[in-house]
C-alpha cells in the first residue's frame, strides 16, 4: 500500500489548484493499493513555522510527497515539501500550476530553480510551461490537469443564444470588468442577452456598481458556487467568457467544453494549448487597448456564425476527453511507482 501526501496552499471547495488536488485525491482513492491525505500550507504568516514542523512530523508516514505549487507564495509548498522530503528520504514530485511562471522566473528564477531541481520529478501542465522550464534548465514532464467528465452533462445544441457566463474570481487578475464592458456592447445588438457572474472577490462591489451605473440588464452576480454545482450553471448558458491577464490550464474552460458551451478566452499563457482558435473555441487579444473590442467582436462573430460555432462546440467536446482520469492516470501512476 503506497501512501501519497498532497501538499499545497489548499482550501476546500474553491477550485483552481485546490480543486485539482481534490480531484486527484478522489481519483487516486479509487485505485487499488493507494492511500492519500492532503496537507495545506495555507495559514496566517505567524503559523507557517508551526506548519513546517507539523509537516516534518506528518511526512515520515508517507512514501511520496506530491507538491502542487505556483508563483509567489504558491512556491511555499515546494520549499516545505522539499525540506520534509529530503529529511525523510521520500520521493518528491512537484506539479507546477499557473500562467505567471515566465514573469516569476525573470524575478526569482534562481530561487525557483534551486528548489524545483531538488524534486525527483517536476510536472508541468502543457507546452507553454514546458518551454519556460527548459529555458531555466528545470527538467520536467508534461501531464495535464484532470477534469471530471460527468455523464449526461453535454447538451447538443441546434443554436447558441446570447446566454453568457463567467466563472473566474472577481479580482484584477481575471478582468471581469473587461467582460462587463464587452457585454455592454453586446446588449446594443442583443438586448435579450444575459450574463451570469459566478465566484467572488475583492472587485465585486466595483463591478456591481459598474452594472448599476451603466444600467446593464440581464447581469446576475451569483457569488461563490461549490465545485459540484458549477455544471448546473453551465448548462443554463451557451458561451463561457474568460479574460485573464495570465493563465495556464484553466479547468473552468475545460468544464465548459465538456458541458457543450463555446469558450471564448484571452490568448494568454497555456490557453492556446486548450483552445484552437476558430476550431475548438475563440481567442482574442487581451491587451488593455484591444481587449474589450476583441472580446466583443468574438462574441458577436460566434452569434452571427451559428454553424461554425456549433462545429467548434462539438470539436471542443471531443478534445476535452483527453483530460479524463482514464487517460491521465496512465501518465501519473508510474511516477508514484518509482520509489
């Protein structure tokens, strides 16, 4: 029986890296001869030394420490996990998430390389991060994120309506303001359009004020939604909008593709490795000056080219099957066996 300890800045039910840790733990639990546990390094700064001591005590019971990390404070799990793994002579695997690696490595490449190169294996999610890591001489292997391909989720469509949805955090990084500005333009042509804004964040009050000031109809701020309820909202809409400044392999886009929505995203980071423009979704230039215009144009193009949009939805649904646990397990389980 192999024991796997997952280490990350984990918070239950919030998606992102935490969602991937939950998904991986759930999938591994269905495999024979494995037991798993999650160790969170998310805490008040005053408690972080205590967390390291706690991890040092816990790690001795496990065979593999699988760390999930990203930039900035997201590197903390790597530092703690490597220290614990080296002390107890455990196998150390790091999965690096996040589209901000290129910028982070410019500023802290020496630090990141020192810790990442002490792992037994480093996993990145796509070719975008693989290129960045090779530039900084960090050996890595590409294994994508996992999504739960729930049965009976895909809905065949005969048309797509101006029913829009955003599921990203309401923060500066994810530019929900840009989405609202584009939606304002769409309303001029499709006054019956709607926009569901899921999640929460520090920009929510400002975004709600923008909606009131501009008298935008059809906008609903839903708030934070548990992961297991996301598909309920996806199935009510036809187009997913995503406009982050940086991104890597957003599960939200993959879930939308699985549910039969057309995904439209800014062309950043690893997103073009998921969406092939005009074949499995739509991409736009997310720069400050062109972002609103670009997103507006792609939404309108999708609604005006129904046949093309429906073909893209079908192609995206086929593409997303490669992110199932059935496929990913063939790549990740052998890494756990190399003890």
